[in-house]
C-alpha cells in the first residue's frame, strides 16, 4: 500500500475541523465494531437523539502527513456500527466533528486501498452553446480531414451540431469525454467523428492489425445499426462489424477473423464472442459507451463492466448519456481518466428539446383506439408517427386496429430480427407512416422526419417518457408528442410535466370536420407523389368518368375520399366522453327573443 493515500470524505456532515487517531475516535464514541469494504464507509451513531451517515459529497482530498491507511473507500458502504452512551442531546457540530475524524492511522491489513478519481467538483466542464452561430459550426473549422469533410458534405452536413463541435477538440487531444445532451442533438456523430479521424490517421501511417482498435457499446440492436450506418457513411474505408443477438454468431466470427477496425454492438453478443476467443480486446485504443443510462435500464450494467475490465489501460474513453444516474457516474469514475464533460443540458430544468411541443388529452379507455386514429390523421398527416405501448401484445393489437385505417406496422422484441430490420427500413423509406413500438424495441432509434410521437399508454418511468418523446423533433426539426391518459392518471401527468420542465397543452379529440380536412390534405399529397409514368394506364378510365353525367368536381372529390380511405361520413363523437354517435351541446342563456325556442327545437332533433 502506498505510504501517502488520498481520502475523499463524503458525509452529510460538512463540519470537518481536525483529525485525531482513529483509535481515539472509536474510544470516544464507544465504537464496538468497525468493518471496512471496497466502498464508502457509512457511520451510524445509534442514540435516542441523532444519527448520521456518509451520503452526499464533500469531494476534497485530505492529506495528514504519512497516512498509512485509508478509511474511506470508493463506492457503496458496509456500515460502521457504533454504540454511543446515552446522555444529553449533542449539538450537530459536535457530532460532525466526531464523524469527521475517521481518517487517520489504521493498520495496513485493516483497509483496502482505493482512490476516488476526480471528485465531481474538480472535473473540467464545457457548457456547449446550443445557440452557436452556424458559421462557427461549419465543418471546415474543426481540422477534419478532407475525406471526412467531403463525406459529410455528400450527406448534406455543412455544419456540426453544438455537442459535436464541443466534443471534437478535447477528443482529438486524446482526452476522455463525457457527453450530456438531450436525445436528437447529434450524439452519434459527436463520438464517431473523433474516432474516425484517429483511425484514418493511423491507417494512413501504415497501421495494420486484425484486432479492433475501437469498441462501441449500444443498448439495443437498432441503436447499434444506427451507429454502424453513421460511421460507414462518414468513413467507408474503415472495416466495421456490427454485432448483436438474434442472428447467427458465425457471421460475426467470420468478420472478426478477416479483421476489423471498429466493433459496434450490444454487450451480450460481444461477451459471447469474447468468451469464444473470437473477439480480442487487447488492442482497443478507443471505447465508446452510447446511451449509457439505458444500459442500466435494460440490464447490461454488469456486461459493460466485464468488457471494460478486459480492455487495456491507457485507452481513450467516450461516454454519452442524456441523464447521469448513479451507475453511470460510478462507471465514469472507475474507467475514465481525467474526463472533460461536455454538457448541453446543465442544470436547465427543461429536459426536452425546445423544438418539441407536448400535448395531453384525456381519453376514456373504451374510446382510446378510435381517438388514436383521429389524432394520427390530424397531427401526423403527411409525416411519420410512432405510437408507444407498454406491452408487446398491446403493440400487436393497436397495430392491427390502426391497419384498417392507416398503413401501420408493429415493432417489438418478439418479432424476428430480419422482420424488425425490414420494418425499420420500410418506415424510414416511407412505405408506411405509422409504427407501433414498445419502449425497448425503439430505444435509441434515430429515424428522420418523425413529426409525431403518441404515448398510447403512459410510460413506466420518467426517463422513458423523455426518451420516447425524443424520437420526434430531432436534429432541429419541429415535432409533437401527445400523451393519452385517463382522469386517474392526472397525478402522473403532473409529475411528467415537472420532470420535462414544460407545461403540456391540453387538447380535446379532433372534430369530424378536422379529421375530414386532414384526410383530404393527405390525399392531395398522395396524388402529388404519383409517378407520371403510371398516368397513361388510368387515362382511359379517367376519360370515361369525365364523359359521365357527374360533375368533374364531384368525381375528383370522390377520388380524394377513396384515396384517403374515408368512404363514409365520419360519425359524430362526444367531446366529453369521446363516445361515437353522441353530440356535445353547449347551452348558453338566451340573449334575444326567440333563441330559446330555436334551442329547444335543436335539442329535440339531437
């Protein structure tokens, strides 16, 4: 054990005034049992008056000459049980002084040597400016290679997003980076650019090896494939393997044996390949953990730590996460060396993109599916929409119900991998406009031109709500999220408003007139998309219709109605209960003579 150790004190009691030998402290407080572990030691003083434990941060280092032992260690705590003599209540400062003296001279065998890397107060932070001038964000201004600049411009990327611009400088200097940003702000390209530049530079210098130089971990197959597409489009000359479960492992083995520069995939499949001896992590120079907070929610935390422990020290690490739960902070402390934090969120209480508008609607359970069709028709006309459910069965049922009115597909974990990829490809290409998905299946998806997200069922937690909503309004585009709920969910909705940091606008179900108007607009868009090469096949039928007795305007209106799928008049719906076949009537006091009789006559008709 080193002669001089650094001890970081974390305690709810901030009154650290002096140090005394641990034996004196134990004797003064009648401590009968002292247990230390690889974790932060918690002191409980049992008495009728007070108790305290190490819980929050006081992250300064303390040195007291030649300290031969370390009492405070690194993560969680095996409590120190204390027995104190009863007596008059002591002031908090007195208790604090006693608690703070727990750093002193212990025998080496009594303590496990641990350092707490880079206390939170000492970390270097870059508050990325989300409103930077576009000229400053030009791809020409960041020292990127000509090949990378050309690849970006070929994709229509002339300017970087703020987080991308802020990450490149420290990353190119070889610094470890923690990136915090809301979903849809360009996190994928933020870590792809510095990795691509470093690997291209090494290849140009003649570096050749079959073992991967970069490992990118993603929580889901879809996110892994999204990262693969981003890197291949930016640097097609790099050899890349995307590996995940649900497909034959031998395909991945063959690619690894040929040699790859980058491996991107889910932790489970990477561990399978590593245990088979096919994935060699000994030459990894760059590691990326994408959507780190979601790794925890899908149960990959242990797998991530296993993979990190097999990578060589001295590598460069990038960690990206929209939120920073305890496990993510622990991971950063254990594996990142002197990281710089690039923060696009900071302490801002608004946790969703300012391009996203959130609406809420109170809908009885019995009317949910019919109202959902109208919401998608009115708010999602002419664009892509994602409907979120909690269960796979509900996703299938909702997709089947919507399919009778709108082109729709389901996406969840029970669907075969080849079908999932086919569904995502069809959604991206616009072959259908509505996708019904579960939370895990859609985690991390980056699909362009998604204008509408509908929470058909309330999310199970706050972070899921943020990630769901973040599928729309991405990359600076406008988007809408609609939260469907019942009256008993009011408290949950209020909590979600507080977490999101915005007030949700309340809406009612779309009126039949609004639905018809939106359907007509969508049908007109469909007509514009018909290829001129198809028209000759329908010219004869068109001429016969125009020669009939029906007016041309009526014929065109019928054609638009047929294209929109609305062949019958919409059924009236109550604005209060959403029940079909019922009307809502607002009764006001009569202001002129005769209005009361007219109102009674109207009510009689209804």
